[in-house]
């Protein structure tokens, strides 16, 4: 099973199969960024509610999404941008691991802020360039 199929199956499990099955590569990245941020918010809420199992599950999900985004970067065509995103995703993953171990809400917010900036920039990419990225 390819990684893409694994991610598609994951989204089927959470009820987003229709949105993912027809999504362009650009839309898929947007959905993944949104999903990572949602999981980070769930982790923050779980820490506030002293629910370590839910926190760990949410952080694990966010981490897996970041790793998926990282390993699918096109380093050949993406050049410096792909290299920069690789560093951000690695850093974000490290922060998530530290946040999980220490119930560190500030680290989670830091990753959420980073991903929010990427998500915002990603959504601003003009439609003709979105199609060219496919």
C-alpha cells in the first residue's frame, strides 16, 4: 500500500473520504495542514481536561501528518522552499514530542502558529500555480 493510500484510508476513518478522494494535490496539503492544527487544538484541550490518552492520540495524529507532509516534499522541484518546509516540519515534530512528554501547551501553540502561517500562505497561492503544482 502506498503512503498516499495510507493517508486516504486515515481520512476515510475520520469521515473526510469525499473531500480527499477528489482533492487536488494543493487541496490535499491544505486539508492536511488543517487536520494537524485541529489535532493540536484537541491536544491543548485534552491537557486542560487532564486527559492524557486523548492528548497523546491528538499529538500522535498531528505528528503523523507533519511527517507525511515532510516525506512527500518535492525537494527537486521545491528547492529552497521545500528545504525550509522540511526544517519547519522537523522542528514542529520535535516540539510535538516535547509537548507530549511535558504537557507543554506553549510548545503546542508554537507549532500551531507555525502551521497557521504556512496554511495562510498556502491558501494564497494563485489558482494557476495550484494547478501547475499537480
